[in-house]
C-alpha cells in the first residue's frame, strides 16, 4: 500500500501562520491532494511542523519522526519543506519510493538567522541512489531565488523537472486554485 507524507512550507511570520485567514502552511494544494489520495485509499499524512515561521531543523525532525517512513513511502515537500526532507534523507540514509519537491527552496534571507541555519547544509548526492524516483516542480514565473534553489537541488540529486506555466511558488495566491492534478498524476504513476 502506498503511503504519502507531505511537508508544508514556511510562512514568513508568526502572525500569518496563526491567522486562519492567512494560514499558509497547511493550505494551498495540500488539502486537495490529501483528499484525492485518501479517496484512492492511499494513506496520507500532512503533519504541522512546529513554529514554521522560525524553522528549526531539529524541531521539524522530532515532529516528522513520529511518522513511519519506509522504502514504499512517497515524500512530498513544498518550499522549505523540500529543504527539510532533503536534509533528513541525507542524514538518515533512508530508502524511499519517491521524493517530490514542489517549488523547492534553499536560499535564506540574509537577515533571518532561523532560515540561515535551516538551509545551510550540504545536499547528500547519494539520496538519488536511495529514492527510486525524484521529481521537482517549478514554474515559468517562479521567483529568481526559487529558480536558483531548483538548480541547486537538481544539480545534486538529478531527477525529472516539471515546469508548469503560471504557478509561481505553488501557493493558492499564485495558482488561483487548490487543485494540482499534475502532482496527483506523479504520485499515482
């Protein structure tokens, strides 16, 4: 049986994170894809990472490791969630089925000590030997640092890059929809 774990991105500040109208880390396409996968009898977890506006790798790791990851697991990350998953896979040497990075991010704001510490690690290129498939989603209108981040991850890990038109950073405000059928297709293949 397939299992999917989705790790959300990091909102820019605590106010955005705690305001239900602006909560950015557990919305966008995540509720839609979770519903679609559960409908198809695929166990899907979408844990909420602690204090994601001040991301801390060890806090994320402690929360994430409450879940079981096996060789059959599909891991999906959005934005900073991608950076977390890649770092965790490099550290643990865990084998998985697929790694899907949506709008991966690895470039910290130079004034943000939390993001500097979160993103400052060397990508373990051997992850590609432990993941049966690696897929990265980007958009033609993604931010410059998002495009640079994708290049960093792709250079280290290889894999398939899917560039869609008009999706920005794969947030609801950029996509104008919660539906993400291209992601569903990659999970199901």
